[in-house]
């Protein structure tokens, strides 16, 4: 299962470059990434298939990993309303989505990774293994 790592970096030139260099040098592929800045720091969330190697690379370069968790991946038809349907199933099951990533596209379908507090509950609500 894919994992999301969350780190905080200073909001200055080169921060993201240093993070990406650390992962690249360790041979860790970034599946998806989300980043935003506020108040002088950046909240970075990275999805990778090898969380242990990513953690070692980041912490070895001085970047503290603040959190790590499983993400739920789903394939949706690339059409209006597909995300609404999946999000409604999660809402009805009491599952809050706090991050969404597009991690791929193939054959008219979008692959999304969802950051949720309870991955098992989310998978059950969505009917995914």
C-alpha cells in the first residue's frame, strides 16, 4: 500500500530541491506530491511506495518526517460526478478526506490517492481491497 509522508520545510528557495535531491539520490521515486506554504513554512506531503527508504533519505538529509500513514487508492472514471460519488460514500461512512492526489491516468480512468484518518474504514466504504 502506498504511504504518505508529511514534512515541514522552510519557505525559501531550494527547500523543495533539497528534499527531491535527497529522495532521488536514495533511489526513491515520488508517486505524487502536494505542497503549500503559510507563515514562512511549507507543508509537504509525499506519496511513495517505499516509505522506509524515503524516511531514511529525508532524515539522513536533516528533514524530520512529522507523520506517515497509508493512503487509499481508487480508480475513477474520468467523467463529471465520479469524484462526487466516491466522496459521498466516504462522507456517509463518516470518513473525512483531508488530502487528495491524482497519481495517474489510464484508459479514461483517473487514479487518486486519498489521505484519510481511517484507511480500512475508507476502503470498506469504497469497496476496494
